[in-house]
């Protein structure tokens, strides 16, 4: 089966893609293109999947970080997998890769300046400032006109949270209450992509979301929350990539 790659006109002409789970070598609960070594999938199969992604990107390899829901950003190329949630580079040929399974995969570019970035932005990282820090790190490398695209992520209708999460956001800025809608009882529905778009635009980037919900489409996307609700043992990770 061929790989399915979601792209955005906003990032052209740079080679990039939000890969779905289609076309991978993993089986069972990981069926498809699981690119996460952090899962309990067989490492050799994950390596096959990553090789397929690299071939699709016409890249020798993919630079990834050890994601920890932080606001930390590193400059590629680098050795190993540093603990961070954002990456930037101005080095031609370097391919950046972000792994997600409900959190926001964000690809950023200033094609004219020759600077790209990628960020993993769950609610903790987004609230801590990983998106703004990635934009600033790109500017430090010479970017001025930055475009950002949020890929498949959990949508508001599927993201039920408790009141304590609203409290955490309100402590940062009372205006953030607009990203929460009333759910059942004391439950709330959080708009993660909407929050990400707001933070990116406030940082001066042009930003859009592809509109794909990871929770709602099990055929195409892995979802941590859907796996939890189904009481499955583990879940795969999607990959989003961009290269100069």
C-alpha cells in the first residue's frame, strides 16, 4: 500500500507532509505507519516505517527529538535525540520530524529565507510557549515571513477535559476561556488547534490547520485518547516532516 501524505499549499514549494497511518508495515493495534520507537511496537518494524517516510521525503534520514511536552527548541543538525519539542534549521537537506497521536504537529517555513521549523504542541507545550519559541528560533536564523501549518490533531468535539485544565489556562490569561466549551456535567471541551492557531498568529506567523481530527478517524490516524477509551494496550505515532 502506498503512503498517504497530507500537504498544504501554504508550505509549497518546500517538501513536507503530514503522514497518515496508511502504507506502513506495523500490524495489530499498530496497524499502519507507526513511526514511534517509544511505542511497544517491534523496533525493526518502526525502522522500516521511518525508512519509507525518508524515501517519500527523498531524504537520507529524519531528525527527531525526545519529546517531553516542553517549550524547548533545538537547532538541527544535532547528535542523537535531544530532549525538546521544537526544532529549527537553515541547513539544506536536513529533514525535521515530529511524532504525534492527538497533540498538534506543527510545520513552519520561511521558504525565501531558507529556514524551517517543526514543533510538537500538546496543551502543556503550547501553554508553556513552544510555538512562540520555535518562531523566535527561526527568526534567529534569519526568517522574517513565517508560515505555520497545524496537521492532524484532536478536535474540540473530541477533547473532553476537567475543570482543573480550565483553571491552569485561566491562571495564564483569563481570555483563554474562549477555547473551552461546556460539555457534560463539569466536563469541558478544549479547542487545541484553535489555541495553537491563536498562539502562532500572536507570534507573528501566518497559520492554518488542516482540519483533520485524529480521534474521529481511526482508519487514517493514531489517537492516544481513542486508544485509552478503547482500553487498548498501546498506540502508534504519526509523523509530520519538512525539509529544505
